[in-house]
C-alpha cells in the first residue's frame, strides 16, 4: 500500500519518536554497591545479555546462587535492578504507593512506539486518570459483550486448520488474537483499513531489542531497519488517526460497544485527545495480542502431550465446563510465564523485604522464580491444571499479570478469550503435540521456540 501520509500525521509521528527516543536511556543513577543485595560482579554487558537473552535459566540460577533477593546491573551505566522472589516481597511491592513505586519509567524503552500517553508509560495522576477511563472497557459487563465475537472468530479460525499435518500453533494463535483485539478495539469498521492495519501492527510487534536500543541515537533513523520502523509507525499512525477522526463523527457512536467508541463516549470534559487515544489504542493492540497467543499455544501444546488431559479438555469443552478450561490456561501461564518480571522504580528511599534501598533503584518480583518455586507450587515442573480447580494458589505465588494498581488491565479479557478459543479447538479436534519445545525470548515476551507445534484431526 502506498504511503499516503498527510503532513500532520508525519509530523506527529516524527515528534513522538524523537521526543521519546532518548527515554530508552535511564537517568544515570549512581548507587553504592554496599547498599544493595548481592549479585554477580561480571561486566554489565554480560549481565544485561544474561537477562535479555537467557532469562529462563538466569533468574533461577541467580536465585540459587544469591538467595531470595539479588541485584543485576544493566547497561547503560550499570544501573541496578533488584529482584525479589518471595510472595511476601511481591505483596509489599504490589501493595505499595504507586506515587513512590513508578512503573512507567521501567517501560520507557517502549516510548517511541506506544507514545508518552500510553498506560504502560504513565505514572502518578496521569496514569490514574487514564486507567479510570479505560478500565470500564474491560470490566465484567464489557467482557460479556465481546464474548460472542471472540467465539465466532475462534470458530472461523479453527475451521481452516489442516488435518493430520503438523503446524505452529503459535502462528495460528497470533493471527487469531490479532483479529480479536482489532475487532474489540475498533468494532465493526472499514475492512480495507483493517486490512492495511494488520501487517503494520505485526511489524510493530516484530521490532527487536536492537531497534529499540537504537532509538537512543536518532540519527540511525535515516538507515535500514530504523528507517523502515519509522515508516511503518507513520503509516500505522495515519490509519489510527483516520479511524479516530471518523469515529468521533459516527452517527451510531452511542450504540457501539468497541473500546474506541466507549472511550469516545466518556464525558467530554474528561475525554482523551486524539494523540492520547492513539497511544492507548496502540498499547492495547500490542499488549493484548502476542501475550495471549503465546499463552494459548502453550496450552494447546501441553494438553496435546497427554492423552488423558486431552480427553478431559474435550469433555470440558462438550460440557461447557469453563472452569476447567480456565484452569488449563492458568496452568499454561504458570509453567510458561509470558512476561518474566514486573518492575517499579523507587521515587524515594524505601525498605522492601528488610532491605533499605536508595531512591532511584529499580525493583521487581521475578515471575519466573515465583512460578517455578516448589514452595509455591508442588511439583512445579508438572503441567497440572487441577491445581487451579476449586482453589487458588497462595496469594502472590501466581502473578502472570503483575499486581496492584498496575495489574494487567486485560487480564480478565485474556482469560475470557483463552477459554472461548480452547473450547472451539477441543470441540472440533483431537490435538497432539509434535516434538519438544522450550521457551525463547522474543523482545519483551517469551514464546515457544518452535511455535508449539501440534497436529490435529477432526474428532470422530
Ligand atoms: C496472557 C496474556 C497477558 C499477559 C501474560 C499480560 C501480562 C501483563 C503484565 C505482567 C503487565 C504488567 C503488570 C504490572 O506492572 O504489575 C501487564 C500490563 C498491561 N497489560 Fe497485559 N497481559 C496480557 C494480556 C493483555 C491484554 C489482552 C491486554 C489488553 C487488551 C493487555 C493490556 C495491558 C496494559 C494496558 C497494561 C498496562 C497496565 C498499567 O500499567 O496500568 N494485556 N500485562
């Protein structure tokens, strides 16, 4: 599709990308080593690579080597990241005052894509206001409105799966969850515009850490992959602003139940500007798509490894036993966390888990360690959905969605979507896992390295 960029959209995109491009560089915080919990003394680049590329082995290794609380130092400048691994520590962090425990700073690397108004990047009063406006679009009532749409899209997707031939379930789930989130965010809309948006959103999710880090050097944006990223962003922005503009004037706005329309119906005095809407919508599209796809593909793969679990899943699908399908999804996110940890930056000195930490320190619970600990989850390496049936694991031991004032706003949506999709798959097919798989790092999320390959055959 040709780039038909109106000057104002190009200006807006360029302004955002250059304004936010320095934000990947955290302010240099000089913190005395003795004040911090123990950690490796390796060069900071080695520690950073360990954390970015090998997180699944690195978190548990650090826990074994240094105990419940440890420090990793990261580029640039060796800034410290203090890990907490016990549930009572996670509780302290999640329950803490969000005015002191900022989350937006830890996500600042996402600024050039998501924009400064993104829920993920905001803190303080701005975050509180935006969260209050967006939350109703994901409450129980709204979720019921989206359910039929999700079921229909899932049924449609599943009907096209090849029989008796291995395929990467992650790829199919990515296609499906992108479609779901686009329809939920925009509702029924111009199909041509949606068609143009799909590859733009996918290309945005595909951005690698190398590109993200490159934003610290805006001159790079004239070259190769950085230039293509800017072009892709400009085009996505153009499509989003066009959609927002048209929707403001839509005669059926008041009857619509999609997220954009709900946000536009907010009392005008509190309403979001076009730029704020763009940032929040891009955030929802990106945060709400590959995460859910990864969780779902692991769920299919794990159930497909065990004939007894498959029979149980099919029974649950036939009986409308959503609780069991929900437990499958929860267990999938426990065994294969999608996000490795949650981070907060201290705005003033604080004591956590008995450690006195200076202001400026970044802290966070490790989701990987919490989910793998045998104290929290007996036989942690076993995929056993029943552990979530009729009971919840002890507080703060299952934290795939983070917690407190920043808990994932789409958690309920992801679980609702997951159950609808699993029901459609297990109603239609026998599912068998193909080969062995393991998690790999993909930018911020973790995904199955081989795409959680499965083979399906229609149920007799
Ligand atoms: C399995 C799927 C998902 C996982 C594992 C996941 C995980 C997370 C995590 C760990 C956080 C950080 C929480 C914290 O800092 O305490 C988060 C935040 C967020 N998630 Fe999700 N997420 C998922 C699906 C979704 C969906 C479907 C949406 C949107 C429809 C979404 C939108 C967001 C947003 C906007 C935030 C920022 C919330 C804030 O800072 O106030 N996520 N998610």
